[in-house]
């Protein structure tokens, strides 16, 4: 339950007793259900599991059985599929009533431990690997894999990044060569930093099916676990240690041609569309991690004494908290407004109007998280530099920062993409105002 007097910055304003125009009764009931469920089945063990660098298998299945992985999908939810599977509500919210504000609440609540690994071990593949199949996959492909994926009987990940191609998606090298009879693809290459890969039965994978550049890319559903030619090993990364970050090697892996998602050559478009959902969820997660760090620091400086008084009595400490807090609450206000806009726009319109801004929000979140984590570590002093003890959580969040600023499109690429998209949209909207070539300037 929400504390009647939360530590400053520890909760979004709408959970701190302040009014909000965004949340209705459905959202507030969902938040209460979500907090109770996530607290019981994830948060109370999250730090322990992160230190052990693995989350027990039963946790994924527990969430799947309660339909608590479905919220990772883009809104509106795939109503037809869910109803066929007997899923009509999630935590008391009807699937037809679900919107992106429910998604925001879920993502925020899943991130309250302050570490990205445990929630990421459950959600990442579901959130980003399944949606392209639902949106672009053939009916035959969906019928074959969606029942088991949506119910958690099998797992899927998203596999875009390679050792030599991260944010530069157009230069992916992994090849998928079609057989002469057209019945299969032969896939060879490497994928790196693939979250949840080690546990996944499938990967929604970006592959090169023809020449260089973005027009040569396609999306293919590649079987992983137990498949001849597939070798996987876990990678140890700075943060999100329990999320199953994986290096995947593919050596002449035979994949049915029917596993093509959509059409050949459209992979770049599909990937970019999928990124919008991914970047919004990353931004919401990052805002909560920043909140956990700043709230921990605030609580610490109110009881930690130095120079004969509590640290919070020092003006320089208050100044540092104020600067980070202003950034955090400004970011959260933007994310709430942004998410509300998602609930009012058609998906196709939102992809165009908000695509660049999604990249900008993701980039800004990384900067705000960095500032809040730095603030927390500095105010904790030596305790914030220690992997155990009173400063353990802020030390962990400090190591989580690159995991927000790099995956899903690195920060500098996001900033550039945002402005390019805004310029493109502006030019498209004002094209009718341009003078015909050769016309008078008067």
C-alpha cells in the first residue's frame, strides 16, 4: 500500500495525494492490484536475485499464469487473440478497457526495486519480441506460435544488435539465404547483448535477405533453444545482471520460410515501429529508477549527521537534491502527458507524430537518471560506492545508468533521430506552402 506520507520524490504525484487529470478509477484500481502482486512475487526478492544474477524459472511462469506478462504488449491489446485464449481481464481490468496509462503504471510498479535485472528477466522478450509477430506476421505463423508465447509456455526475445551493428541497424550482417526451393532460410551470423536470449525458444531477428542497406533487411522468427547451429552463452554486464543478456552465434541454422515476419525487405520499417514501444517503456522504467535513487538519498540525508547536524541542514545538500528533483518531476510530467497522448491517438498517427519524441524522451530519461544516480551516490558518500550495506541500492542504480542510455538506441543517435523526425514532419505538413520552383519571390 502507498504510504500516507511518502518520502519526497519517492512516488509520482498522483500517488502522493495530489490530483491528476490522467488517471480514472480503472487506473487507480489497477495500480493497487499491480503493487500488491509485484511486491509479493518480485520485489521482495529482487535484490537477492540480482546479486545471484538469475531469477528462478518459476517466477516467469507465476507471472504468466496470472496474465501479468500481457501488460508488456503495446496498447491496444490483441483482443482477438486474448479472447481466444480465454483471457478477458488482467487484474480486474477488462482487456478492451486497457490503455497505455495502464501500461505506464505496470512498468513503473515493476521497476520499484531499483534494479532492472529481475523485471527485465520477465518482461523484455515479451514486450519487444512478440509484438512484431502480432502486427506483421502471417496468420499461419501467428496460429503456430502465438498461443504458447502469449501464455508463457514458450519464450521469445528480440535480436537486433550485433557485435558490429548496434544503433546502426541498417548495417546488420547476419544473413538469411533462401534455399532454391524457397522452403527454408539458412541463417548465419552473430547477435550480441540479447536480453532473455538464453531462455528463449524463439528470437524475432533482424537478418539480411538481400543487398546492403535498410532495404535488404527482413524480420525472421528464428528458433533458438535446442536448435542445431545455435550456440548461446550469457554475457556479464554492469547492470541488469539477472536479465539473461546473451551472445548468440548462428551457424547455418535452418529456418522455415514460413517464419518470415511480414515481407522481405521491410525489416527496417518493422524494427523502427517496434522501437517506439520499446523506448517508451525504457523511459518509464528509467524514471522510476531515478525516483528510487533520489528518494533513498533524501531519506539518508535526513538521518545522517555530519559537522554536528543532519546532512539535509546543509544548503549545498538541499541544492543538489533540488536540482535532481526538478529534472525528475519534469521528466515524469512529460511522460504522463506523452502516454496520455498515446491513449488518444491512433497507432499509425502516434508512430508518425510521436516517434521522434519517443526517442527524445528515452534520451532525456537517460540524462535524468544519470543526474539522480550521481546525486544519490555523492550524498551517500563512501556508502554509495559500496556494493553492500546501506548504500547498496544507489550503487546498483549507478551501474544501471548505461543500460538505459545505450540499448534501444544510444543517446546521441536518439537525439539526432528526434530532430530529424521533427524536421521531416514539419516539412510534410508545410509542403503546400512552398513556392513552385522558379516562381517569383515577391
